[in-house]
C-alpha cells in the first residue's frame, strides 16, 4: 500500500493525538504498511508533539515494528536444534538461491521477506517453514522451492 498522509492522520485521530496512544498508533501504521515509513514516524511525532527521536526509539525497541519495507509474504525458516539437525540450513540455502537474496532481506518487488526463527514448538514436524501463521512440516529444499512457486502463482 502506498504511503498516504491522510491514512496516518485517521489512525492518529482514531486513537487520539496524545503520547499515551503512541503504541496503538504505531501498531496500526505498521499493520497498514507492513512497516513504519519514515514519513509516518515524522507525522506521528509532529501530531503527538513528541521528539522524532523518541518515536524512533520506541519503534526500534519493539520487535513487532519494522523500519524497513517488508514483503507481502513473510517466510520464517526455523533454526532451532531439531530443525537444524533435520536439514534447516539446506532449506535456507535453497530459499536464498531461489529468491536470489539473503536471509533477513526483502525481495525488491516486495514479494517476500525471508527470516529465521528459533523453535516454533513444532519440533516433531522438523524441519519447518512458516508462511505468515501457517506452518509447513517436514520440509525439504525441493518442497520449499515448490512452496515459493505456489505462493508466487497465487499472487499473480
Ligand atoms: S526446532 Fe524447529 S520447531 Fe522446534
């Protein structure tokens, strides 16, 4: 979604332009754009009469916020012990190769953000890959390639 000052203003108006609303406002903005655009942070600071640096420090403190654009698909590969032992690293390698990017990055077309996660509690199904809230069990590099292909097809 394109950045739009009016959208940010309506979020601020909804929660009230006061410092106590900061977290709720940032959560909604982050949800809307999948990250916190710099212009949004500046607008929030201005409307809440807070220093921009203070809004930035809150935004960078909580892991739920992203200061960089994120993909429409958020993919997590588990790097916990069980998944590691059962081939997690080979899945990461395949994804980096298929997507032509490194873990921790977002593709240029904003299709996907690739991240790792420590044990998601599904060790019996290791190695696992998560797409949003959905867990894919007993993954292999080729199953993962297929999954990426399906996700791309679903998008187009
Ligand atoms: S180590 Fe991957 S789910 Fe537990």
